[in-house]
C-alpha cells in the first residue's frame, strides 16, 4: 500500500540524476531492489554524512534528514564492500550508505571509515512510487536507444593496474591531446565500476562532446563481478556510444584488466574493434609488466603506459625498458602533443 508522503524538495543523491522532478513523493512499504528510487532517514543521533547531489556538488545529509538514494552493490579495494541482501532492503531496517553517489546496502567491509565521509548507517523507509503506484527505478529513465550504425570512430581504452593510479587523469589527458590535434567530437564513457557526476564532468570540462556512465544506461554500478547479463549490458552501452557521430571514443575501465567487469568489457570491445588503442595507467613497472602479459593472453596490446610509474625520468625509463612499450607522463602538459 502507498503510505507516507515526502516533500517534493527532499534531498536526492546523484545516482538518481536522471529521475525527473517528482511533484508528490509517495512511498510504498515494500522491499527495495537494485536501482529502485528509495527513501532513507539518517537517524537524529548520527553524525552528518556527505554525498553527491544530482548537480554534482557535495551535499550534507544532516541528522534527521530524509533523502532519496538507491540500493546497489559495491566491491572496491580501497573503499567499501557491500550490497543488497537476498530479497532486497526491508522497510524500517538499517543499512549503510556505501558510496557517495547514493548506493545503499549491507556493509561487508570497509577500508577506512574515517576517510569515507559518506559512510553512515541509515534507515530504509520505503520505495518511491510513480503515478500508477508502482515503484520507480532508474532503468525507466535510462538511455533506451540500442544504437544504430557504428561510425567506426577510433577507441582509446584507459586501463589501470589498480584503483587510484590515475585512470581518469589519463583519460582526460588523452581527451585533451585529441582536442589539441583538431578532433572536435569526442565521446567519453566511464564503462565500469562505481559512477559519479564528478568524474564524467571532468571529461565534459575538458571538451568531451558527450560523457556517460552506467547510470545513464540503468545500473547504479556494474558490480558485483560475474553478474548475469553484464555482457549484454556493456555491449548495448558500447553500441550506443559507437553510434554517435564522433571523431573518437574514450572508454575508461575501473579497477584492473582482470577484476570486476573488466574481462567482460574487454571481450565486448575486442568483438567490436580490432585496433584498440590501449593506454595503461600503472603504479609501478612491475604492475605494468603484469598487465601487459594479462592482456596479451587475450590478444590485446598496450599502446602507451602512463601513471605513477612515469613520475620521474628514472621510473619512466625503467618501465619502458621492462615492458618494451612507450611510457610518458600524461599529467604534464608538455606531453600532450604526443601523437596518440
């Protein structure tokens, strides 16, 4: 049954950025599942938490606030691990905000709670209903066009050896280099992992004609690894981006080449492009070498290495000598004129 009503200006997180304004927010006391638009309350006895709003700014959820977010899965090395219990979130039960874009679920583990200002225990109130009384889900507002003709734009794939090695930095640098070389239409896609407006906005700030992540296609994250149907989801996402008129497409993959949804993404890309240009962001030379061998086993070749392993001339030379692949520091403006 439809029960509680919320004010139309209730705070909402960025995972719901594609959900239009709801004039009357009505809740149903039923279980919440992945992607559902749900209401949560931060208990009055809690400390404030900070999440991302649909505008991309960081927004404080104060004790006692009710806000809108969605159940989802998260499995990261440096942040939190958690997800949706079997059967979904239960009304009036307590769960955790797992990620600042508004992912809520059971918390299994976390790296450092003090560093995650969004991590907080919240109470699930119910699912938000549409005009027909059915729960709303972000899939209802996702890109539904399956894509038409592939324009065969060259694809620049950004991979890393782990989290926090500068994949987005490398992707933005590739975008800048393409723009400096005269390419005006460049599509950016953060294909896997946990999305946020802040990351895709970086691509837009540096000239991407369009930028997307998995929320645009109806999933709050691409976790957990090995999920059913992920190949079809990733394939449809790529087909849509490849159907857009563009001079190039920059695809960023979260994590590393062998974890999360990376193997499925690589398979989808390999089936669509025989000439992928792969840029690897690596923490060190040994990690770069491992990535080279892992990709070679599936018939892919790295074109360029960047990241912390190129922070000094000594590190860069060591990486090039060990891997036999050109290595440059894309963070430095002097390297942006390098042909890609």
